[in-house]
C-alpha cells in the first residue's frame, strides 16, 4: 500500500541478546540537551534510549539541515536467545503537519477544479493539471527527502543489530 505521508516499518531479528542490543544503541546515541550533544563524537544518532525503546534521528554534519530525515522509533523485545527490534520511521511532527496541509490543500483544489470542469466550465483543464503537478511535486520532494536517509539508516541499524556476516564469533 502506498501512503500519502511516507513511513517505514520493519523488524530486525538479532542473534545478540536484549541487553547487548540496548547497549549498542546507547553507545551509538548522542544525547541532545538544547544545542549541545553529550556523547562520543563518532555517534551516528542523537536521541534517547529508555528501558526497551528508543527514539532517535540520524546525526548530520555541522551546519547541515534536513527537515525530511526520519524520526526512528524502536522497540526492543526478547526473542528466544536473541532479540527483535521493531523499527518505525516517520517524519518529524512539524514536517508532518506541513505535508498534511500541502497535500490537503492541493487535493481540495484538484477536487474543486474537477467539479467545475464537470459543471461545464471547459477552461478547467489547466487548473486540474496545475493542482496535480503541485501535488506530485510535493510527493516527489517528500519521498526523496524521506526514503533516501531512511534506507541509509535502515542499513546502519541492520549492521548494528544483525548477525555478524564476516565470520566473527557472536
């Protein structure tokens, strides 16, 4: 199913224990307090880790702004001798509200233009096309801005939590 607002859900099954997964996540997170980050400089994410959950965003280089980068919500649960990490990625709340307004207004404009075309105004084709272009430009912008960093973050989380594939003992 295609969502108008992009999101991503997946589960990583890990051979590592629940506590190992939690400690790995704690080691990779820079805790943000206002404008400052408190953690190792090589931390790839900033956010918070709780007992069995975490909420993080991918850390960007200094002076880089990416409004569409995903907010990563994770739930760690025990699974046999290992752990399973349920991940859900979504847009930040500010961007989500902006997208709902953008897509709602362009969809409403498209509907109004379509209805005026049905009533008999034959000049409505240009407005219908402009509303559709406005909607699809927004979709392209939001999807590219969200899914490119989301796939990068997914690969990194799979590297952190997944089984060692190069023959290392786990």
